[in-house]
């Protein structure tokens, strides 16, 4: 039994079943045994691969997007480029390299990274060493998003919202009940519902269970089948609302890229991955990545309510192609070896794969901005400046 699993079992025996959000938070962020606190999970030797690790083209196009947004903001002399969950720093390094295309942009930037993992902070520092010193200190790290937001900002979050804890509710014959993590008769971690036996009797509900039936069903009668699962991503909604509120008061834009849906609905999307393969979410707490699919409809609504303008969501395929991915790939291939050209073509195809489980379709892109900004690149079929 892993150290974290032993702690979770003891915690459940002492306090009762855990909410899904608390279970996720402990698995990912426990100060000693949390998944992200103890390892670099990226790449072939890790548990999963993100778009910036697949190809430099991804980060370069995002960097050009940010530069174009800065120009639309009126080219302010000081702007914070903020990345949430920067991984190894690969995306930021590629963004900064591409940012040189627009004179004055890099010199106007200060780079701010929201990262709680000491392991990943060290990796980011190595990758970005010497790349962000333009007469100012950087990069600067933050434990909280709120401290990174100050004045005009451009925020980028690639595969960040999917790792934020959420709660789940299940429709039963008696109405909605919260899904919990408790213990089975053998003392193993097991899912259960509030009010049911799950090792020990649960504590009273922390808050009223939402009744989403009419909102989710739209114009139809709110008939929700027994067993339907509702996910309530409060942490992600809080992040989006906080950033959108800042954008509404100040200036700038935020870009969220993640896997998820453009429509709200029902379903259990909690998943765990280890060594590039899916495993049960309760199988190896602290040793596997835990994520959920992002409800982009809810995120857009939260951004609008907080005072920002909303762009998208679009599929990653449409977004990257609108930014000029095909042209950038062709430019790189024209001066590459045959082996390199094949690798570039394969990377572009993977990023824009339109199949049901491909990155081009499964991943969505949502942008929020100050209401005074014009339509943003990638959402209005606007092409960015060609990169050399």
C-alpha cells in the first residue's frame, strides 16, 4: 500500500468518506505524496504527453497569438504573460521564441508562472534560464492565480482546468446524491453515495446539492434517468471567474485549451492515467494522473457573468488551422531532412486529428478578453504574421 493510500484509508476511517473534489485534491496536491508534487509526469518516460511536447509549432502559434493580442491591446509597455500549470516550461519557451516576430512585444513582457510543484518549478527554471531577462526579473512563480494577475495580462492555460478538483452527484430514485470515496468491506477504496454504507456513515452534506435538471435539459421536460452523473466543477469555475473579472476591469485576454465538451450534459469523466494507459481512478492514488473533462459551456457562461467577452469555444483543429498551422508546418518541412519532414507532418496531423478521440476534435479552445478588444485570432479565421 502506498503512503498516500494509507493516509487516505486512515482519513476515511477517522472522518468518513471523502468528496470527489477532496480525493482529487489530495491525490494531486498532497504536500508529501501528491502526484504533481513528487515527479515530472510529462513525455515518453512519464505518464502522458501534452501538445507542447509533441511539436514546437504548438507553442510558436500560441506565442504569435499572444503577440497579436498585445498589439490589439494597444501595445502597452508593460504586460504580464501568465501561464497556469506550465509543465516543464516548454510551451512558454516556444511562445517567447515566436514572440520575437513582433517588435517590442518581448521587451514589454514580464513572465509569471502559476505552479505549486517544486519538481516542475525546477524544470521550468532550467528550460527558461536566460530566455526571459529583458531588463526585468523573471520568470516569477506564484502559488495562487490571484497574485499573478496585476494590470494588463495575457493568460495561457493548456491542460490546466482538467486537473482541478470537482464534485459529482448521482441521480437516484430519491433525487440527487453526492458521490463519495469510502471503503468497502475489505478496507479498499470504493465509490459510494451519501447516505449509503461506504465504510462509515458520511457526515452531513457540505452544501445543498444542485438541481441542474431544467437547465441541462433545455426546453424539454427535465427528465434525468436514474444513474445519471452530474459533475460540478466549482474550482474551475472559480478560476475562470477570477480571470474574467480581472479582464473586465483591466485589459488583456486569456486562452484555455483542454479536452472537454462544448455542451453541458451528464456523465462521469473522472479518469486516471499512468504510463500512457488508463487505470481505475481509485487504483493508485498519488501515483497516477487524475483528470476530468472540461465543460466549456459552463466555463464560457462563468466568463461572461464575470464581465469578460467570450470567444469560442472552437475545436483545437479549427483553432490551430486558423492560426496557420498548415503553413507553418510546410515552412519547416521545406528546409528539413526527409526524416525531420516526416516527423513535422506527423506532429501536425496528431495536433489536428479530427477523429472522435483525436486531439483536434477532443480538445477545445476558449478565449476570454476585455470587452473592448476586437475578435481574437483563431476564432475569426484571422491569420497571424508568418514566422521565419
